């Protein structure tokens, strides 16, 4: 079910005093070390760093994923961490788990994702299909905040595939 997107925030009308960071729960910081380039070093609220760049076709050096691709990685890893955690609690003996995230991009600006398909590939000893389905259901309906946010803006579908003894993981 798609919901209407939130109204756009008001555009800034003037310069302002420094923001008081103590009134926020989280803060990410981005630093552009060389303003002649496109890359930012992002410092997450957890203090981890990631290099974010754009492709050479738009002035970047392709030294890191572009911002929009980070959404796909965030969605796949968010649901993936939920699913594997729940499968472990269900005592499933998972020996292979991968997540593939596919998306279609709008042709016109702002070129957002128009649909996203997340494929969970699970292998192991006697994996219970119902356990995988329930783990996915819990992730997308209760636990994964990335899915909750993206599903408000675009169609997001999750599917899973169980590997047999002769299947090769993808």
C-alpha cells in the first residue's frame, strides 16, 4: 500500500545561527575535502565513515557509491540483518544468505526509484520456507526502518528463494 508523500519542507529563506545539535537524536556529518570535486566523506551517527561520490559522467571520480545507491544498500542490509537474526532465533541452520536489490529508475528528474525488488537467497540444512517467509514479514512490517521509509515513496517488494543442494548462490 502506497501512502501520499509528506509535503516538501519549506525552503530556507535566510542564513541562520548554528544549529543546536543537542535537540536531535542523531546527526550525520558530511565533509567535502576538495571543493573542486564531488566526493563527500560521510560520518555516520555511529562514527563510521563512508566515501560518497558520483560518476565521472556528472563530474565525480567514481570513488564511492553515489547517494541514491546507498538507499539500495541500506534497504538490503536492513532487511537482511533482521531476517538472519530471526532465522537464527528460529534455529534455522543457514549456511548461505545473500540479498540482491534491483530497482528501476525514473527517466525524468529527480530520477527516483520507481520500484524496488529485494530478493533474499537462503541456503542451508532443512531450511523451513515458512520460517523464511515469517522472518521477511516481520522485517518489513515491524523492524526495518529503511523499508518503512522507502515504502512510503515507492513500490518495494520482497521475495525469497531457497537454495537446494545443486543451486549456486547469486
